[in-house]
C-alpha cells in the first residue's frame, strides 16, 4: 500500500512535466462506423443489446435512449495505464451513439479516472500520456461493438 501511494505521488508530481497538449477533437475520441445495408432500427437494436450485455459501470449502463432519434447514451469502465506509468487506473466514460441508416457515430466523453474503488473519480488529465492508452481501449470497444452489429458474433 505504501509503495502504491509513493508511486502515485511521483506520478502526479512528474505528470505535468511529461504532459503534451492535444487537440480538443482527440479528447472526444470519436468514431464513425459504416454499416452498409443495415437500417437505423436494426443498428439501434443491436447497439443497445451489445451495450446492455458488455458495458459495466457504477452508473446506469444506459442513461438515455431514443429509438426515433437514433440516440443512445451509455456508461462504461475499463482498466488502463497511462503511458510510462506502472500503476493501473480505472477509466470511466460516457459513450454517446448517434445511429442513421447505414452508419453510426460513437463518441467517448466525460472521461474520469480513479486509483482505487473508494478513492473517488477525477477528470482525466488532458494530455497524451492518458489519452493514447484510452484511445486504444476505445478502439477495442468499437471493434467488438462493430462486429456484433454486423452480425459476425452474437
């Protein structure tokens, strides 16, 4: 425990020295995925089912849904490690989905991190040391979701 606290103090003390500014667009982590030949209602239904079965969060997994507008707002969490760090953190995010015929947009926003389940959540620092590994996690989420929606896996 003492080692972890020392590592965390060093991380937060040296983090600003390693930080790099990144464009706001990269902070939103947006993906536009084509679903050729699939209607909006089918994409919406499959995205909802995938989120309900695969996302985990202390918040409601599905916050809002509007089938007519093709809009879903969900919440998820993942384990990650900042670049150059040796301590895993828990990443919480909101995923907004906008569905249209033949395509969907997924945006990962409201990014927060915590070091321990009872330590509380803080906004993720806005530098590449944090956002590059988060982007990798989001890529994996979108890949699995895309495969499911396209019907390759159930």
